[in-house]
């Protein structure tokens, strides 16, 4: 049997081939992430053996760069194991050349890890899961970009019109957005007639706001302590930023429709769990993928990076109290967000949180505990393909 280790990168991969005794048969050939590069890899393999069934392949799950190569190897009937980079990292520490970090050594270490520990069953996620992961991550980036734009708007308003936030409960609500789009500075507010401003406010608030808000804005603008110079430039900048925010939020709405359509096809039951709604459920499902990859809840918790990190010295091992933060940051963020909501909607989780706080635990320590419990619930809901039934309802 031969063991092919591939060090994955964005443009060029590096592969090494070992035999049963750990002898290097192919040493660190570099090939591009392309059809030509894959052909080069096969040509080198054929110089050692023509029987591809004799070869086990291993690689690290590095970003999304491994997917194209995985698909090409699968078409050639290779048996492929995709390992978590943390598995390989821990093995590198025991390797003879552990102080040397380069492509040559890495590809050999990956091959040797497979030779020593054996293969793992790796299945490419379904197209729906991959699409959902692509779109939910895209949405996360768009939301982050929108938040960044809003921060910029607030920063400019604090300079030229610091009193503006007193006029609306939400600076980026529908009515406020339209006001900022038309007259974002005190000078702009004073230039527009009271009647026109009233109509603008009344129309966009659907009659909920009117004369009082108009008079408040006029008064705030008249007595504003904001910077007067560069007012025109700031007005232009705010309008540009608001237009970008409106555009991105429209795209996010369209994206939500696409995400929902894919999520609904998968019938995951995640939204039956307290704290997991229509925004978080697709993210959690996309990042977990096939639940059968995990044989117990603790492995899902480790995958999410919500397990305590470990310190080991000799025969002693202790938790540092900090989370390992391995795995998908998108999943970790979604679980934390869900935990905050869940502990307000589930009596058992709230009781657990209060107990930890009464024991003197920090808020984030108690929240991490709830996150682990939530992942256990998620594990069984996905595994058993059923809705979550709270313990107190099971008893009734």
C-alpha cells in the first residue's frame, strides 16, 4: 500500500508518496490547482505504481482550496481522507523535523499521518449544503460590510450633527434613512421647508411620526454644536454611504429568500430549538454539514471550537478555562448568538445559567456551558431527524 500526502494551497499543491515502511517514493512534487497540474500528479504516481487502488490519499481541509482536487481524485476512484489541520499540527510536533515548517516536510507528514493512523471516511457535502454554506457566509460578510458603513455614518454625524440621534430611536430605521438621504446635516435640515420635511417624515413612517419629529429636527439643527466647516463634503459622504446601505440591505433581503429556499428543502428541524430562528438555522446546518460525520456530541462541540483548550505537561493535563476556538468561526458565532436567546426562552438552560452565576462563574463561562448544551441538543435533533421537545414537556 502507498500513502499520498498532499499539502493544500491556493495556487500550488505539494504531494509526497510513502510506502508501507515509511520510505519516501515521491518527494514533494509541486503541481498547480488545475487540470494540467492534476495530470502532472497522476504521471508521477504512475512512475511508482499503475494500480491506483493501492494508493490512499490524505490532505488537510484548508479553506475551500481542497474541494477541486478532492473532486478530481474522487473521479479517479481514489480513497481520500480529509483531516482537520489541528490533527496534523499535533502530529507534526512528534515528527523528527518538527522545527522545520515547509511544503516538503508538510506533505510527507500528512502522508505519514495517514500511514500511522489509517484512513478516515470523508464524504463531500451535498450540493445543497455547499450552496447553503456559500450563501450564508456571503450573507455574513454583507452584514459585516453594512455594519461598517453604518459605523462610518455615525462617525460623521457625531462630527457634524451630534444631536441627530435624539430625533429617532433608530438612526437606520426606514424614516431616518430617508431623512439622512435628503438632508443629513443641520444646514440641510434648515434649508428644507417644514412642510416638505413633514411630508417626508409622515410618508416614510406611514403616519406614525409627524409634526413633533419635524419640529424636533428643526430645533436640533438650529442649535447644533456640530462642526460647520466641511459640511458640504460630509453631507455628500453621508448620502453616498446611505445609498450603499440601502443597496446592500436590498441584496441581503434577496439573499434571505434564496437561503430560505435551500434550507427548506433540507428539513433539519433546527428551528424547533429555542434560540435558533430563520437567520441562524441555515448557518448552523451549513457549517455542520453531515451530522453523521460526528459519532457523539463532544466531537461536534470540538468541531465548533467551544470545547475547553487543554494544557499538557508530562502526565498532567488541565483545562486552561479558555475555549479552543478551533473550527468554523461562523458556527461558533451562530451558537453563541443562539445561546443568548435560548437561555431566555428555555427554563432548563436559564436554570443552568443562573446556577453557574451563583457559583461565581463569569457570564462568558456560563454562556459557553449553555452553548455546549445547545450543541448536544442540535446533535440529537439532526441525528434523529425530529423536532426538539423540552424536558418539561416530555414529562407532561
